[in-house]
C-alpha cells in the first residue's frame, strides 16, 4: 500500500507536492469516489483519475535541459508564456521540472516524470549543490563575499553557508561576474542574497546541478540522462558529502 499522492507522482502526472494540492482540491477520484485526505493509501489495483484522466504508469524519463531566459519553469502558464514543457512536445511522457528557475534566469534544469526522484532532489535536507553565475552591478569587497558565504537573511530566514568567488570584475563598467554555489532552493534565492548585501543581479544563469553541467548544449536544447547519472544523483541526494 502506498500513499495516493506518491502513486500519482510516480505515474508522471506531477510532483508529489502538486499531487497533494490536487487531492485537497477534490480533483482526484479513487474508484469513482472523490478523495480529499492526504493519508489515503492505495494498493495499485484501483481506478485512479486525476482531473478526469485515468492514471496509467509511465516509463520513467530523465532529461537535462538548458532553459532559456524568458521561459516559465512550469507545465502550463495562465499568461500564455512559453514554458519548459513546450520544448518536450515530442516526448510522449508527461514531464515536469525538478524545482524551478526564475523566468529571467537561464541554465540547467532537470525534467522528469519520476515523482520520487524529483522529491528526493528538491528536499532541503538532501543538500544537492547548484552553481550559478551572476553578473552584478558593482564590485563586491572581500567582506561582502564572506558575508554571502556565511549566510544572509532573506525573507526573515538566514541562508545556509555558500561558496562564493569573483570570476572577473570591470572597474570601468562597475560590474563583476560572481560564481555562487548553494544547496537550498528558495524562491529567487540568489538574487535576494545579492540584494541583501546591496548588489543588483543583472543577469543570472545556473551552470551546474550537482556533478552535471551544460557542456555541449545551447539554450533550448536537452539531453537524456544516462542510467548511471540518475543513480549517481540519487546516491548524492541520499548520502551526499554535505550530510552530517
């Protein structure tokens, strides 16, 4: 017996968190009966429908995607903007992003229909590292870098320790390129961290996710992850070097 939201996520419909929301909104039925409680468990033999569509188990797929700027990290968008799903219309499985990148942020984004995999990587306690390159207005002093590394308060809560280094700076143009590695996934976190120390992010890209990078890809392109890469990501999330 497994929790209903886990079964929905594993079927590739959406993430487990979104599945929980759909259940609470009364959009899920089990054998024709609406279910709104998150504690319900099913055996796998029931007829489960999500928003009127019967659940069918899909083969799990895993992709590394180079998200362009001006693309929404979602399956649909009520404003009619381009979404990451628009780049996977030729894939029969229903894919969704693992976490998100802001509309104006480009870079490495994972796409999958494996809810357990997505939940494992997104859970804060699993500390999967993510490296960003930020072009900022101004040139940060060493003490500012140390402050970012120690953690700054955003949205009323201090960020976890980060790794930060200045890749280059231009005094004439008053700008710098800064590399920052975090393992949290809070909303607009990198931009807010720089804002907290007085710097505006003019351009932001995620270059690495754990051991993965964008080498060989252009914006809007993708590649399917190998079995070994998927296994390695799961291993790092469960037993990563950041664990205490």
